[in-house]
């Protein structure tokens, strides 16, 4: 199996295996954090959570500023600021001292790449990014999958797969700076959603993540959610920050970017395997998302690996 596919498949299979085992044995879920790197004022952990609907969420506190990339699975992230559905490609945000809960009422397991920053270091990064002011920095709980973050998300995912070399320190700085700037431009309007809507959209998100290369039409997704196409479209975009088409497209592009950067496979084959029926459309879409063609993306990734 190819390296990019191997990582994605391994994560999915592991989450499904844990889900099945816990359903049979009634075992409690848990969170396992593996430190990948650390430096002066920052750390990055690979966090695997095996909790599911049978596990009661508990209150935690962000001891440091937190920016966490969701790599697989889904969960509900709650605090006094509201509630958000976290899905692959989205970014979890946490302020120093903020209390929160993570619930898995509608699915088992998730995996995150979690960056933590001391306040002094984070304050320096915020100032360098042109965002200054009183705490807290984050007035929202989540960034949805955004084009502006796609290059960093794909780079981090490939590194998490162990298929690409990366400077975690550089990535921590770039991710913090860009996240802070994006959050500064967002509305402060609080959002919330009924549990039934979260359950329906979570089912669809997990369906997409299992096989983004499949031909999934709006009517298929709305049928899975048990909603009319109009109601589903509005609900899905409200909870994920993207339309179903945008979400599916970014799921395919994340998978394609990992394979382009870690495999010698022909671009045409990767495009077809990832659900793009036309290579020219794939190249245009890839360029729009990552700013360069797939071939140049591969070249730059290899060049960074040689220099690291």
C-alpha cells in the first residue's frame, strides 16, 4: 500500500477497530498523547482519542494556548463560548485557562496534531502577526477547513504520517501566525446547534472521510442525513464551515497532497484514485488550493526534505 494511503487507512482502521472492541467489551475510551517535538515556549503532540458515545465527557482546561489540527474522526468541542463540530481539516482553538469538554456522542475516536504555546511565546507570535490586544486572542472555538490553511494542513498531515521531514518549530510558528490572522477577521457572533443536527452532520462527515474518492452526490448525502437537500445544505455549511461539495473537495485534495508529496506515483494515477475524473481539472483545483501545480508541490516538498 502506498505511504499516503497507508497512513489514512491505518487511522481509519484503528478507529473502527477500537470502536468495535469497545462496543463488544464495554471498555472506556481514553486519550493517548505522544510528544513529537518541543522547544522554547512550544510543544506538539500526536493525540489519539478512543472515546465514544458510551463515554461521559469531562471538563478540562487549556493550560497553554492551543491550536490543534483534526487529522481523523470527529467530536463536539464545547466551552462557555458555545459548541462546534470538529472534523478532519478543521482547527481547534483554545485560550490559556479556558475550560472545555470534548464529546463523542455521535461517533467513536479522533486523532489530532496538537500545538501548545506558553502565553509569552504566543503573545510574541500574535504581535508579529499584527494582532495585539487583551486576552483572550481566540474569540471563536474553531476554524473550518480553509483554503488559506491547506498547505500547512497537508504538510502537517504528511509529517504525521512519517512520510515527510518537517521542521516542527517552523510549522508551529507558521500555523500560529496564520491562525491568529484568520481568527482576527472572523465574526464574533456565537453559534450553537441542536444535538439532532450534530448527529446527522457527523454521520455524513464520517461517510465522506471513509471514502472521499467515491461519487457522492448532494442527494446521497442528504439522504444519509435524513434531511431535505435544502435543509441539509444549510445545516451542513453552518456546522462545518463549508458546503458539502467544498468539504468533499478538500478531503480529496488533502489525500492527494499527501500522496503527491510522499509517493513517486504518476500525477494522473493519483488524480484518478482520489476521485478526480479529469487530470486537467485536478491540476486546476490543486493549484487553486495550494498555490502551485501538483508537480511543483512535489518538487518543493522533496527540496525541503533534502535541506532539512
